[in-house]
């Protein structure tokens, strides 16, 4: 299967669109998404873009880089929704894929870049995180951009400013997204390459020193801007705590699960990782390229294992390493690609996946047979299966086609997920129905107040006029509708002035929403506190 850059890019964009765009905003926020989106909404509401805020309080767990991306997405699209909030994740994935294909360089051919892009887009964890607005998909893409730019510039012998300047800007911003993690992955990889090439002195050259100054300046500028807007000591202590706690042993069983999941997250492409040690493929390269490859491979191993071995880490923390792994696998798989490793085994995996997708399509049609999208997805699945059976008879397979067909299978499975699984998950949501119930019970002209709420995802779905209060003395006669946790409600009940307001519970949030919130209505007669 012959590819040029234009053709490969069109295929990749089509796969990206099918995998990540359908029903992107269909599901409500879950997991950590609310912590990224709510500060962005508050930035637009208050004009304070320096210090992230949730529920009326400064949020110091993470720098505001991801919140800025979401807020800009809201501004550009003109809408605040789940779809526009998640756009930065999918756009960054496309950005890295575009860089892979179009960045000038002869050391990687089009086939290698194409395979690398497929691997990056279609590993298990990217399929999940890429459709959410959490930090990992954007950070992995940024890391890939910085590392690939440097590797390409080094192989093509670009001048120092071109070698370091672009990665410096990407890393500087990446540190504003999730602290030093991006710098760690970048420097371990390029450090290992320079070590193998015996060129570590390049780190002392003016171009690199200037790049370090840029990275530091971007972060220092933000820290300087926070002065006077928040308690900088509290912010520093919280961010340091968030970083250092990852190195403190906690639960040995959890550590073992995290370590295992770090590898599992790279499926299905984990099965190809042994190719990185294929001596026959390496022998096809020139001596300097072999050293270059081995250096990048060493950096990948060190960075991945270090993160995977973090005592209190999460498996998703290893995602930035997947970008380098994709590039190296693409490089190796493009060599002698007419004799791919595990050819027969991979064909079996594809057909097994197709069998599962056909079963899912059939079951989905029985359950959702009136949905046009479901019917289209099922027919596409059956047609693709028929095509593969014909292709198998013709023995028309090579590495490029195997990777393309695998990506198509994954794309179909994602469509089936959207058509058959997402509706079921939506029916079991709690946050949006709870917020809808609250707004239906409170007259439009009334303000909803929330007392000492902590962090809750459903805040996103409350009206933007919602007011958060933490001092009981502020529950004055203006407050008529109040959301409060049951434990706080019990304490407020011991305050005479509050008890005299005849608090009436008019809605109980679903039990699975943390902290058992209640919506209460207070007597609006004036009370003197």
C-alpha cells in the first residue's frame, strides 16, 4: 500500500474525526473533568485568568494552563458546553498527528509517520482520555510535539535556535498545565539520545540555555502575576504537596495495579513493543541512526518505568511516554514492512475484533433498532467485515494495511460505543438530572446559594448566577434557596437564627452524589442575625 503525505494525512484525519468527534459532548462530565471546566467558566465570569477558582475558592492543585485552553475554546466557539470544553483534547491530538505527517525530514518516511500517528491515536488510554477534557491527552500531545520536533531537528541538523526554541515554548506551556512532568519526559529522552551520541555538551550551548530561560520565564511570569490575587504560600504548599505525595508509598496492592495498568494502557500496540529490539530491522539503519534510535529507546524505557514505579502514581501519568513509543514503533515497523512481525497473529486479532464488533452491532440493533446512527454503524461494521474477508483471500496485506485496518476496526468499535453504549451511560447519569431538578424547583428570578460545598462536578450545570458562601452569618434574609450537605445542615440547625427560618428540604440529591446534598427552602421573612 503506497502512501504519500497528503493521502496519509487525509486517512488519519478521517480516522481522528470518526474516533473522537461523534457525540463528543453527549455524556456529562465525569472524573476530574469538572476540576478543569469549572475554573474556565469562572475565568469568563470573573475576568480572573490568573488563579483558578472552584465554588468561590482558589483552586491550587494545578496551574491554570488547561483551564485557559478550555476558556479560549468557549470564547472561539461562543458556547459553553461539554463539546466545546472537550475540544482542546481532540485538537491537540490532531495537532501532534499533523506535526508527525508534515514536519519536514527525511529520517522518517511517510509510512513510519503514518504508523506512528495511528499508534498514538488508538491506544486504549488515548481512546478514553482523548474524548475527555482532562490533562492527559493534551499533555501527551504536547510532549510528543516537543520530543518529535527535537528528534527531527537533530536528525536533520537544523540550527540551534530551530532545535530548541519550539520545544522550549511547548514545554514552558506544558509546565503550566501539569508542572514539571513534561520537562521530565522531554529531558530524559533527549538526554539519553545525546548520551548515546556522546554529545551531552550540547546542553551547555547558548541555544539550549536560552530555551531554558524561556521555559522558566513563562512560569515565573504566571507566578509573579498571582501575587496579590491569592495566598501564594498556600498555593506553593499545595502544588508541592501534589508533587511530592506521588513518591510516598501508600498501598502495595494499588501500586501493583497502577504498574500493570501503565502497560495495559498501551494495548493493542503493546504487542508490537518487542519490535524495538529487532536486530534485523536495526541493521538496516546507518551507525549514527542506530545510536540515535537506541538513545531514544533508552529514554523511553527510563521515563516510562520511572513513572510506572511511582509509589502513589496513576497509570495515566505514563501517557506522555506513548508519543515517543509511537514514533519509535513507526520507525521500526516501516522497515521491511512487507514481512511484518506476527502477521498471522495480527490478522487473527483483527478478525476476532470484527467478530466482537458484529456481535455488539447485532445486540445494539435489537436494543436500539429505531436509531438511524445505530443502523448505519451496524451496516458499516458488516460491510467492513466482508471487505476484510475478501482482502484476506487475496492475501493483500502488508504492515501499512494491517495498521490501517486495525485503526478502522478501532474506529468502528468507537462508533459502536457511541451508538450503543453511550445512551446507556447517559441514562445512568446523576449530575445533569440533579441540576435540572434544582433549577426546575427554583424560580428564575431567585438566586441559588450553596453553603460550604467543597468540589462537586454538578456545579457546572447550575446557573452561572449561583453564589457560594462559607460563613453561616452570610445566610441572611436574601437567601431563600440553599444547597447544603446533610452534615452541614445538621450543624446549621443548631443555630437559632437559621432554625427560625423554618428550613424545608424540597429536593434530595441522588445518594451516589458525594456528601448527600439537599436543596432547602428558607422562610423569606426578615430575620435579624
